[in-house]
């Protein structure tokens, strides 16, 4: 039964969605909209599961003192700080006891991790966790300078939320990605060698496409570079990409059919 | 070890150092890079330029801050062009780190719109851009394939409220706007595979005009859709954005960035050429010695 029910659900809904595409009726559209909502709801549960999984894996790393376990602490601090900032917002100019609250919550989570990590003295860490938790709850109840917002957009204007996003996350992501330029330069120097015919073709094509972007070469080559580069992009590149896209498309259809008909059961885990 | 061996075994840190010096120097020196406009970019400009006022363009800002340097200039220049032409915009941001960045970009462009400007010989008076009248920012929802499909039924299905929590029906510009049938085109500015879903689930199913703004490394991958007519224009990387800035006579981040990208590309090409010279000399030497081919 544990296997038959999921297989049956996949078969019924898979077949329904295939046929629904070809039925332009109001009832069919309504059923389709209903299913779209369901997928979002299921996805939200998956997100909660993912957060729990991240927490467990990170705590396990800290507990076993795996290599680079220190970074896991930053993962947890980042995760929970942003969750707190994303659910709270100041009510006016002042912050009141807000930062003590944030610190208390983070400390309580730290103590929880410690309780799960140590083999002896768990009582002490659990006690400390409750102390910090009580402090956080009391501040949450009695401090009127800020409040919780679970269902509205006020936290988007929380300066802490915005600052962490604008001045921490954005520079980190942009910096990480910009390092790519250096690795590309180094890799190009080492890998782009005319070792054989195919490698030479790749090298020459890459140089032409890169040089097309160089407007200073236009007086020397005229529009030859641009025309050659356009031909490379529109003929050989297009042909190869089109073949890949078609292959991938056919592969997706085949895999989807295998899943719907119960031949491919990898999504059920060990099956 | 002779110079050839040194060249062949050049520590990559020297390449990094050389590249960063070139970037810093290029950033410090003021010069303008001449821009040649491609047909793929021109077609986007022509399409948007031909739209009558009050038409709606859906600008999908589907990138994270990773791709900000390449893709933000596209957003800035296209959105400003739309607003100068009194078009209305629906923004979406289907990348999880995108909404905060999109919100900030909207504020920045709104500030710029308050100033008088002249583009292509046409003088545009500065005006206030109002949320709900000139634009609607729908925000982020997970599972972009579903969101793209859902918006084809009705925007309200996936986004009952906008990013700021206002119900869509209370926004004047959204009255009577239900799905893709009510918009002039979709401009997807993307740094990931969301573009595939806009093409297959969006354009393929609902048949709206679609243009793409992509990172440089993604561009070649999407040429088949240009050839098949599923996409009417592609802006590729910082150069694509610079070309668009050239067309709109609105020089900004992209044209400025080209001052750095161009010398950096030249350095990379020089390294490739040097590497190959070293490789050929080495191979000839080995052949003469009767070694490996």
C-alpha cells in the first residue's frame, strides 16, 4: 500500500495534467488552478523540511567538530538572524530592547546546539537555554518599540533586514561571482591550446567572438569580425544548441512518461 | 629554467595580479568605449519604442545579486525607457534573492525619473513615478514554473497582493489586467535557468512577445529561440546592456563598465595567445629533440 498509493497519485494527476492541456473548458481551468495552489502548498512544507534538515546537518557538524565546523555557527546565526529580522519591525524611531531580544534568541539557539552537542553537563546548557528563552519571551511581550508581523509586509522595511541584505548578502554574492573573471582568465591561459583540430576550432571561434566585442578592432578588420561572429552564433552554435534542446526535450518527455507510468520510481527513495 | 618554461609554468597568481592591475587602472582612466549595436539588441529597442503610452510591459527581474554587475544596467535602462515613454510596468522577481534588490532598483530609477532628460533628441520632463499607477511590483513566489503558468491564468492567482501587501484590485493600473493577454511583452532579465521556463511554459503556452536580457555566458545558449522566433531580441551581458544604453542615449553603468571589461578581455586574449605561442615553441622543441609529439 505504501508504494501503490504514491504510484496511483502520480499516474492520476500526471495523466490529468496531460489531458487538461488540451481541454479548454472552465472546469478544466479551475481544476488546473486548484492543482497549482496545491503544488505551492506542498512546496512550502518542503521548505520547512529543508530548514529543519539544514539545522540538523549544521548541528551535527558542530557536534562532531568536523573540518571547518566554525563556519556552521555562522550559517545558523545568519539563518536565524534573517528569520527574526524578516518577522519583526520597529513601530517607530526607537528600537527599545530589540537587539537584546535578537541576542537572547540567538543565545537560546546556541545553547540548544550546545545541549545537543555535549555528552556531559547537558542540564547546565539546557538551563541556560531556558533563561535566554524566557528573557526573549518577556521582551517580546512587554517591549512596545517593535512587534511581530507574520502576515504583512512591514518587516521588508525593517532597517536591519534591509541592511543585512544590502550591505552583507549583496556584496558577498557579487564578490563571489566577480572572482569568476580571474578563474576564467587563468583557465583560458591554460586550457585554450591548439592541441588538435577540434581544440583549434574552439580556440579560433572563441577568439573571433571575443574580438567582436572589441570596437577598437573595427578600423582594422571592418565588420568582418562582427559578421563572422554573427555567423558562428547563428549557424554552428544555433545548430548545436537546437540539437541539444531537442534532445533534452525528448529526454524530459521520456522521463516524465516513465515517472507517470511507474517505471521510474527514484523519487520514492529506495524504490 | 628559460623564459619559455617560465611562461608555460606561470603561477596563476601572476595572472590574477595582472588582471586586477589592468581593471584598477582602466577604472581610474577616463575614456569612452565606442559601442556597435547588434541586431538582437536593436530589435528590443525598436519593439519597446513602438509601443503606445499606457501599454504594459512585464519586466521579470530573475537574477540574484551575483549577476548584478551585468544585469542591473539592463534593468535600469529598459525600465527608464519604458517610463519615459509613459508605458506601465509589472515587475516580478522569481529569484529568491531578487526582491530586495528589485525594490531598491525601482526606488533608484524612480529618483532618476524625477529629473528632466533628453534622449534621442526628445526632451522628457521629470515626473513622479507612482506605485500602482506607473508600476506594480508583484514580488517573489517560489517555484517559478508554477508562477509563470499561474500568471497565464490570472496574475491574482499567484499574487493576490503586490510585494508591499496591497491587493492587486486596489491598484489602478491592474484594473482589467488579468493575464499575459493584457500586456504588450515580457522582458526577462535573468541570470539562471528561469529563462527556460519563460520560454517553454510562458511563451510556448501563452504566445506573448518575449525578449531576454542574459549574462554573457548564457547568451549563446538562447540563440535557437531567436532563430525560431520564440524570442524577439536578446541582450547579452554587459555589452548588450551597453548597446541598449547607446540606443537609448542613456549612458550609465554598462557603458562605464565597458571601460573595465574591454581591457580585461584584451588581457585574457593576450594570455591565450601567449599560452599558445609557448605551447607551439615547446612542441617544436620537443619534436626536434625527438620527444613527444
